[in-house]
């Protein structure tokens, strides 16, 4: 039980599972920490950030300064600005005056960081994790390694409505796979389910089709309207370390309510995109000769999917009056968001882990509660929305979260993660703000 394996070259201080933006941030920050031996496994052959949704016109909804490292380590070599400098495009980028950057360029940046780090192993799927009392043994499809600590960043999985699951195929699929599906849209009747940014981007792309234009386009949303993202300065305070720590100390019921109330601060639609969609529908209705039937169905929940030959009859329920309506389509695209699912590689140690309402109990340092947490940590990235708020799956705090994990891992202040002076006087947040002396006092 307590035997340490005689494989010193394969023993790490920490092993990360999954290489998306979260663990890539951690790897980039750890590259400057010599005392930590780390390795990160990713099951895919190469890095591609939401490749199925990298439309040419799609932009990042946060500042490019909210990259992998800048907000905790502005001089780190793996910043977005250093990427621009390295690629000899910094002056051109500044002169262009982009208010927002393309997601495709941000993906280029992320791939550049991957190519620059030597701690990442792709095409390596973690199949099982065991614990011998001192170390974790991590079993991949190619090797077994050992580690004192783990960082799980396996990402979110597409959320598929129950009524749709039996019919998933090349004509019924999640939006994350849109570009990979090579959808034949010409003359087709297409439904997009979901009223957030992803749904809007697909609707816009289909409206822009010329020779491959569909004959019918249906946009269904459970929301009361197709609402814009709340990108106001005060709403963006939800995406700061100070608020994240404040949120952590609230009651579970209040956390649930706030996560619901603050949805549009992250899951709303870009205002420019909404305006373009509205204008394009106007032009279709009154100006263009293009024959495209556009149906917008807000405030409705998809209840049934009924196969009709090669087509599908979608039955929706209006949420206000409970009236039902149906529409027949050839293709169903699910822009229904994502959810966290516990990875199966934890099955061997699952009985040691603590849960609340079938979710991990998460400590302030992003480690989960489990039997041996005092000596061996299991950190969780992008799986703590229920305890950390709407910022958890967002890019905004990934550098701060990574730095917080690294400080815990090293049991030292490797990175200074103190927040700026908050604009809000959050109650019970552990701080007293003395504005006259321009100081923050941590309450005991």
C-alpha cells in the first residue's frame, strides 16, 4: 500500500490531465517555476480550441489581455503580446486597432504556446488513476507515470437534451461539431436550438449562405428573447478574483440563484452580431429575392423529436401559455451549451472522494475534498461553476486560477494573486477597504 515505485524518472510533482486553455495556462506559468516537475496529458492528437466553431468572423468575447498568463505574470514569455512579437505582427496588430480579436488568431496563439512547451504529451489518453498511499499512478494508453498531485482539466462536454439523444447522427448534432460535419445546407430545412452566442453565430452563417442557402431556418430558444451579452463594466466585476472569492463563501442556494441571474454576463449574444442578424432578416422579408423562410421561436422548450422519413418533426412548448407548436426540418443543430461530467478515470479512487449533491466539494485552492488531501492534492479546473460562479468556465480568470493552484502546490506565494481594489464593497468578503489610506485589510 505504501510502497513508492522504483521509477524515479517517471515520478512527477504534478500531472495534469487535459490540455485545453486551463491546463495550458498552468503549464505556461509552471514553466517559470523550476522546483516543480510537471507533465500534462491530452488524448487528442493536437491542440485545437473549439475547432468546430472557429468561423472566420467569430471574435473573442473577452480582452486579449485575459490570455494564459498576463494577468498574474505580465512578463511571462507565453503572453499573447509576446506571441504577436514572436510572429512579427505586433505593430500591424496595434495599427489595425482591433476592438476584438478573432477566435482563430487566439487559437493560433494557444497552438504556439503548445508548440513552445516541452511538458505536454498529446495522443495520450488517461484511462485509469490509482493511489498507493504516497503517489498516484496514472495509466495512459502508452505508459504509466506517478505523481504526488493531479490537476484535472478535462473540459466540459456538450449538453444534449434527453429527447434528442436517440436521434444523434450526421443530421442531428451539437454546434461544437458544426464545421467538422461539412453540413450540406442547400435547400435544407434547418433548426438551431439554443439562444446564446453559438446559436447566433450559426444562424448568422446560414443567413450569409448564397448558393448553399437553406430553404427554411428555425431558431428556437427557451429564453424570452434573443438577448445581448451584458458586457457592462459592473457586470464584468463578476469576472474578478475578488468577486470569485466572495462568491465562494455564499450559501449553495444563493450561489444557484446568482449563477442563473448572471447568465447573460457570459452567455448572451454579441450586440453587433444580433444587429446584423436582425438587419439580414429585414432584408430577406422586404428587399431580397432570396426564398428563405426564417422562423424565430423564443420562450419555447423542445419537448419531442419525431422522425418523419428522413426529416424530423420538432415539438416545442411555449413556456408562458404551455401551447405546443411543431415544425418539420431536415437538420437539427444543438447550440445547447455544455456541462461538467466526472471523468471515468477516477473510478478506482472515487470511494475516497467527498461529494455534495453528486458534485465535488471544492476547497478554496481549487483542490477537491478527498481522504488524502493533506498530502496529495487533486485540483479541478473548469468544473467549479457551482461553487465559484459564472467566471469558472470563462477565460477571464484562468491565469489567476492557475496561479492559485501553483501557490497551493508549492505551499508558497510563487505568484502574487492579490486583486486590485474592488469597485464594490462586497459584504462578508474577508476584506475591509480603507480608501482614505488606499489599503486593503484582510479580516481574520
